[in-house]
C-alpha cells in the first residue's frame, strides 16, 4: 500500500491542530483575535493602543507573539509567551546605534548584507527582580541576495555578537 505524500502532510497538520488548537509557524502573522486568550490579555494590559496583528516568533526556543505599536514616531513591540508571560520589550533603533560586535557578526555571516531594521530587545527577568542586570539582544532584519533573488533574514544577536538565531523572514 502506497501513501501519497500530500495525505501524510495533511495528516500531520491535522494532528498538530488537534494537539494545539492552531497551526502557526515562526514569522507567521496572525489576527489578534486568533492569538491565545492569555496573549490577548497581556497585550490589552501592556499596550494602550489597538493591535490588529501579531507575529509569531521564537525566543530562547519558545514560541513568542510580537505585538508592534508606535509611540512618538518610534516603533516599539512587546514579546509575549503563549501563557501570557511578558518576555521582552523592544524599541527600534537606528543602524548607527547598533553595537560594533553585532554589526561585525552580521557582516561576518552575510558579507554585503543590507541591515534593514534593528530592534533592541530587553528581556524581562523571569524572577521579576528589577535589580537584575537586563539581558539585551538585537533583532536584526537584513536583506541579502541569494540564488539571484533578494531574501530577508531575521537574526537575534547578543550584545557581544553571538548569533542566537537566524531565520528566513517570509
């Protein structure tokens, strides 16, 4: 008996939906109303603006929902875990504000990359200890030429230039 590959894929998607109640991939944008209730509650509590869409991302191996908003012409975002935990706050910065180690890490991996957008993320301490030194990372969106076409990548990089993740940005 031969099973068609598409039937296997559909079966896997159906199983994923049955287990989680939704199917989402990193980088996918979803409607606010389709996010888990705990995520929606955190967005409503933390942001005094309307948010229509969220982007699903990965932060330290866990699913995170990014809610973007703007204050005084500066793009900002919060990153929220599936359980509604506030994971990080982000603010867009100019490329000139990017630490040299971060810039060097990007160009070492992707020579000639065009840095399109940079957010400085400050992780919220899990312990809630406000005296703890904040963990700062940079979410760097770049554009590169690959196989004759322009593609975008999203890199998460520490202050000292360690690349924590590198994903194709759809």
